[in-house]
C-alpha cells in the first residue's frame, strides 16, 4: 500500500501572477501538477532570456507543468 503525502500550500495572493489570466489561483487548481514559480524582473537580462526556455518547457510538458511568474 502506498501512502500519499499531504501538502499544505497557501494560495497565491493578488492577481499579478503571470500566466493566470488575471484570476486568483489556489492549491485546488494546481493539485497533481508540477508548479514552477519564476521570479523575475524586467530589468534583468538573464531573467528575460530564460522566458523562451520556460515557454518551451510549458509547451512540451503542459499536461503536468504550470509555469507562474
């Protein structure tokens, strides 16, 4: 018998998260998915360069991966 771990994650506050369509998103919508949080700044060249790589990851693994920025 395999035990399942319970993860208690807080919801994301505010509507400024990118890739959410402007809506608030909570743990119940993300349950069973891999969530990649990308903290970036528009003034950081390296932060902007990684966006293309994240887009490719999401296109390739979109069935299990959610990228939020």
